[in-house]
């Protein structure tokens, strides 16, 4: 594993997607486009991830891509209350949260080649034009933008060694923003009619005052798609409940698809049931027929591990109440849980593995600044403080951290959650009055958290997009700590006897500009805080924790472990956290 110096030594992940040493493609690449109708949030991302999983289960190597219709070059500068979570890939790309679903369902890392936005596509075309890549000819929106889209899809599939590229088109059919992506589908369909399929995910409402499932919005969505020169081959009928035969026939007749290609996609208790529902509806059979893959597909999908995972999720009866304490939950009068999507899913994976059902409650920190009693936290078995930016609600969060520490409530702090854990400890235990992060208070007498040196110049030049410490970096764990035991089991519990013993090395994904100030590491450690994970050069604090004899589980990570949690491979830190919370609850009972 190659390391780079100095600060935080960037590492290339072992399982990062690389170009495979395979012979030239002897079979044509198949394209499967997933578009959405009627409304946003209809479930295109989950549908795309499920389709990719099912094709893989049939033995077809698949990759999944997301095209976002934003002028933003990437998702890093988007407000989470408007756009949801920013998911970070191993190579540092800041992406839409659907990329997280793709990685979780496929159980492997994807690369920046699998994500694009309108902004990134235009930027690439303009840069090529500036470099005379178009030979001096006129560069036009059509065909050059759609051709760039097609080129990027082919490249992503090649990098991932895929036979099928499942491509989710962001937005809703009929919007101006995604019309060029539909044009890319149209152009590709003309050139390679046997290699392109289109799946329309559309919503069938059941108005409460009518009590009948209505197909007209889906009919309009299909016709709007047709007006762009693109025709749906398969329609996924999203609805509160399964569609009946009459609606299936009606959609088939109005939208020019065979009835067997109208797939019922009702609401489910958890999204991981979706692939199983699709398989019962014979979706994979239709996809293989559509793309001419019958001879290459296994007769049936091997979903044994996935079915076992879903069964565990349903069997969990005993509950754990977990407070997810943040400040980005509210969007008007509604709660936007997608802001911390990967955190919530990581908790579920580890809880289900343990055989318990997590009851997640979203707790805003703002009321604690306005006098709400912290005693309300006693109702919870554990507390998670996820990442964030800015000053809003921070003093309320610090109160929560202090309460979790003094009341010995299991606590997991992620990124900002670790930084606030360090600040609280500095103020209330180490005696560093007024300690803070320079992000909030540049004039604090004790800057225990400060901007990374290489970030300071970027901030002065106002270079914000894509400039944080992003992607996977290594850390070395201290044996005998909670973190080391979580990752390495009995090996992590042993103190190293000599320098020749193998290091406890991990790699995790980051997204931040600020770090624990190295000048305060010694006074914090002397006050009892343990930095159990550090960068290979020893300068950056990656994990902070309290010893077991002081607190059952109080751990903070500068990185985002939630980005590597998978249904079939729960993250060890979340699993250790759930285990301690479970033991605490059993003991209290």
C-alpha cells in the first residue's frame, strides 16, 4: 500500500476500482437507463441499485452511474437540507446520496467515473474546446453534450469491467434540466437499438378522498418521455400498495409496453426488500430479454446472502432507542432524514446483525440552547452526533456531548461529532476555558480544533468546491483501545511487543477542513482523553475515545465510517457501539 506525505498521507484503497487487465471487449456494452416520472423522490436510486444487484445475482457484471441535472460540478457545495446527504467515494469524489445506495447494494467501491453532473459535463466540453480537442470546429450543445455523456458512461463501464451500465437520470421527466440526458438516450438508441433499454419509474397516487389508484399521471409521464424521442421499455409502478391487473393493463395499453413489463413496486418497510419484490415480479427475466442477455444470464438469481440479511432485519424484535442528534433535519414543516442517510443505514446494519431493531429518533440541538431539559436524553440507549458545518446549534450539541459523557450514555461522534467531543472535554475536564474550533471562533483562547494548514490558503482564495480533505486516508490504531478491538478483535486488544509486529492499519473516508490542533494533544491526553487512531506521520488525530473504565463507549472519529458500512458487511465501529448500547439496556432492565 503506497503512502504519500506529509499531512494525512493519502492512500489508494486496496479495493478501489481500477481498469481491469482484460482483453478488448468482445461483447457490446449494454445500457439501461432509469428515468423518473410524476414527482421527485419516487425511488429511482433504489430501483437502479436493485436492478444492478439483480443483474449481478444473475452473473452479469454491472456498474451503476448517476447523472445529476445540476450546474454544480459536484455535490460538495450543495446544502444538505435541499439536496440530502453528500456521499464521498474512496477516491474523494463528492456525490449524490444515490451513489451510496449503489455501493451498498453492489457491496463494492465505485469511482468518480460513475458520477456526473450537468456542470461537470459542460466543464469537460469547454476544457476540450479550449485545448483544440474538437479540431477547431463549432462546438454545439447538441450533439457534443450528449456525446460527452455517452463517452463518460462507456468509460465508467470499462473501468469497472462491466457488461451492463445502469444509468440513473436525475430529476423528473418533463423538466428542462435533464432534456440533454434524454437526448443522449435517443442518440444512443438510434446507433445501438439492441443494446439500450429504458426503465420509467413512475408514481400512481391513491387520493384519500377518492380511494382509487390513478394511472393518468404515469400516462402523462410516459407521453412526456415520448416527446423527447425516448420510449419506456419497462415501467416500475411505484404506489402505496401493489397494482392490480386492471391498472397494469391500463398502463400497458396507454404507454405501449407489454403487461408483463409493468412491474408493481409498492411501498415497503425497508428498501432492502425491493430487489426481492422485483425478483418475484420477474423483472430480471424481462431485463435479460430486453438486453439480449438470456444466454449469458444464470437461470435464477443467487440472492442467498441478501435474503438472509433481509430475514435478519425482519426478525429483530428487541429494540434500541438511538438519538441521532443534528441540526439539518428540518425542511420547512417536514423532517429530512436523508441528510444523514448513510449514518442511519450504518446503524441499521449493525443493529440487525446483533438481532435488535433500532428505533431512531432525530433530535435537533436547537431546543437545548433554548432551555429544553437534557434529561429527555435519558430515554435513549445511545447517542450519535453526525457531521456538519457552521455555528448553528453548536452550543446545544456541546451540551448533549457533556450529558452523554457524564451520564455514561454510549456516544459515537462522527467528524464534527468528534471535534465537539474534543472541545467539550477540553472545556470541562482539561480546564481549557473557552476552548473552541476556529471555524466558529477564530479568536478562541484555546483553538483545540483548527483549520488544516494546507486548507488555510484555499479558504483565503475562496476555493471551496472539491478542496476539503476528501476520500480514503490511512490511520494507525493504538492497541488495547476500544477502536482497535472493534476493528481487529483479539489482535487489537494486545499491546504490541516490538516494532516488528504488524501495525493496526485502517483506511477510512474523510470530508473536512478542520483537525484537532497538534499543540493540544498532550494536555488533552494528560487530562485522560485517548487518541486511539492517528495518521501514519502521527500529526493528525483520527479517533478520540475515553478509556473503558471511565466510560462504556465514548468514541469520536474524524472520518466518516458510515460511508463504508454495507448490508452484508456492517461497519465494526457501529457494531461495537450497538453492542455496548445493547449491553447497557440489558443491564438496566
